[in-house]
């Protein structure tokens, strides 16, 4: 999940990847998933943390003014009206979530989108925070994998697509995602296969072709190697478990 953190009281030290900043409230940050970050704060500090799934961020990306592939860190004075706006919206998000929970999904999505755009506005003209080359390359790799995983491209094709070297691409995958490029591709194909098995009635052979396996037997071996079950057995077990859950 990505995270918005809004510090409305106190001060401390914030770390994102290998960079460190001292801050005093008000401070706001947005950090995409899989970017290492943390903080040390004084005992009087307090913050709201809003965790946002990658799926929601993908939906929001075309509708907000903030780039969602790189971390952002902004600190400033309380006299800027933008901070009052962010504070009010964060309070609304907290109240909406406490009152309505999952039923508030559409309202929460809209409010979070506005917060992200206000963060972009606050950052205009500031030096802000730019992602390290490694983090930026990792984010580009993840986007490329999402676009092309169905084509069963070799790792070398991603090196060419991203105009980098095998060493730099492998380093980015390891440091940011804790994985090799090949493993990222396999995990993405496996995830899509599970989604299609669970949420569609398409035949297993069609699903295998959809995620890049022309040979149904090869797809079945791939799936069994990663899950311990054949695709049809995995689907049957999960559908039975879902049917047994209370309504």
C-alpha cells in the first residue's frame, strides 16, 4: 500500500530510502508501496496515516495532480491555506471511515484524491523530494511489468524498454521489491491467473493463454510449482471457502 502521512503536531526526523530530513509540523508525505521509509519523533508528535491500496492509486492516478510513482515530502508554515485544507480533509476522511467503514469507499476515494492534488499544489515551487534513480527505475519496471506481463517477454526486453543495463535493473528490483526481475514477472502472471480463476468462469486453458502460456500443460506446471495445486483444484477450493463464509 501507498501511504499519506500528515503530521499536525510535533517534530522529528523522517527517512525515505537513503535520505533524511528534519521536520516540524505541519508536514505531509506520500510514499508509494515498496519504498522504504520511517521516522523518529518527539513524544508530543502526532499524525494521521492514510494507507491506500495500489489498486485505488491506479484508479486515482489519471484524476490527481500528484505523480504517484515517487515519494513526496513537504514541510511548511501553517499560514499557507493549503495546510488548513489538508487538515480539514484528513479530519473528514477519519470521521467518514470511523462512521461508515467500507461503505464509504466512494466518498473516501474522492477525498483522498483531493488530498493528493493538494499535496501537489503545496509542493509547487519547492525543492520537494525526488526519487532516487534506483527507486525511479524500480517504479518504471513495475509499470512495464503491468503493461507487458501477458506477452511473456524475456528479462532482456525489459532492459531495452527501460533503456538501462541488466545490472541496474536487477539492483532496482532487489533493493525496492526484494525480488529478481524474473520473479516479479512470474508473481504478476500468477496474481492475474488467480484473479481470473476466482472471479471468472473462463476455462483454465483460456486463463493460461491470457497470462502468457500457450501450452496448457506448462501453465498447469507453473501454477502448481508456485501454489502446490493445479489451477482447477485451487479454484474449486477457494470457491468452496467463499461459499462457506457467512453472508
